[in-house]
C-alpha cells in the first residue's frame, strides 16, 4: 500500500507543473518576460548543451586536481598513490568523453545547418 501512495505522490508532482502552466498567458513576449531573450530554439538548445558540457569539463578538471593533490600528499603510502592514479585516470577519460561529446554536438549542428539552409 505504501508503494501506491508513493506512486500517487510522484504522479501528482509531475502533474502539478502542467496545471500551473495552464494558467500562464502565452504570448510572443513570454521569453523576454522570463529573461530568456528572443533567440530561436536551435541556438538556445546549443547554448544549454555547451553550458552543460563546459560544466562537466570543469568537474573533470577539478577531479584531476583532486587526484594530483592526493598523490602529492600521499607521503609514500602506496594505497593513496594508487587511489590518486585511479582518480586521475578516470577524470582524464571523463574529460576526453566530454570533449568528444562537444565535438559531436558541433558536427551535428553544422551538418543540420547545411541541410536546412541556415
């Protein structure tokens, strides 16, 4: 019975924004009212994706610095050195994945821009 209540509460949380959005008067200046500007959807989505990828890249660099700090303060402890190496290796792999994702986004945007004539 507890699962039913949790399910109903979850569904009501998803339905509540729809009820609230139904009362908003949608006009042409709605984007400027909320400070979103008048940019088209494509550039807005691209900006959001680039912001997210930049944030993830920043997190990867912070993990690289953290791993380096752990390595420098290990004082010869082999367990801490191996943990630091794993953190640095994982962070570098994550940074490579983020950079490749950014390159894929730029490639797809350029290709779809050529197709649509934009």
